[in-house]
C-alpha cells in the first residue's frame, strides 16, 4: 500500500510569520497604493506575482519594494507554530514522505535556514516559488510536491492557511487541512476538509483517520 505523503506551506503553517508579513504589506499598500488592507489580497502568492500585481509594468517600484521586503525579512522572527516541530520530527521518524511547498523564494529560505539550520533535514524536499511557473492559487506547486514525494492525491495531506494556498491544495486534489493561524476557522472551513488550530497533539495516524 502506498504511504501517505504530507505537504506543508511554510508561513502560517510551519512558522508563525503571517502576522509580520501583514504589517509589511499593509504598510506598502498604504504608502504606495492607498490600500492599507493590501496583505490579505496577496497571501499565498510568490513575491514576483505580488509585485507584478501591485506595480504592473513599473520595474523600478517592484525592485524598490523587493529590497524593502528583503531588509524586512532579515529582521523577522521565525517561530514554530505550536506542535509543528514535533509533528515534522514524528513524520521523519516514521518514514512518511514530506515536502515544504512555499511561495517564498530561495533568498528568503536562506534566511529561514540561518534561523533554523535543522529544517532542511526534517523534510524530504523543499520546493520554493522558484520551482514552479504559476503561483498559488494554481495547483502547480502541490502537483509538483506529489510528484517528488511519489504520492497520489488520494494519499496526500496538504496543510495550508491562506485562501490562495487552500484553493491551490483543493485544485491539486489532495486532502486539505486548513490551519486557523492566519484566517478564522469559520472563514477557511469552506475551503478545507478539516481545520486545525495548530499541531498540538496531532499524529500522522490521526490526520489520516480524520480524527
């Protein structure tokens, strides 16, 4: 029987960073676009997609905001969502195929690895926004995740928090586990097969059984 595979978004799923990104992008929206609620419209997208959406055809502003984001990420705190470290450790110990599937780019991931050098060794694969052409909510990233893990949609469990990410996971066909870390349980329930507050007390067997 094919082993279940587990795919994870990064921000808001493994690390409690979405609140920090909300502060950054809402300020960019207020300063550049007169939109102090910009962050919610961009969550789950790659940086390149977000910048092109916000500043179409204006490469100077795209690069200006990109550099501000890189400076901001240098100072970010990457704290694990409760229970996430233990859950990843359990999956590794039990031999389940795993992958992080994030819209972040490799430059951002270098900052993550600097803060958490243990992370690459805890999962089988790390896929970034540099690895797929179309950003979430397209399913490309999670289809790639299934391919590298050798799994089928029926045996794949995808953990997401943003609406774009949840839509991507749903379109890829896997079991969608929503994390109520960025949006409320009520808001993400229609996009999820089940909703968790965090990973406290979770085991892979409980996820597979739908407990």
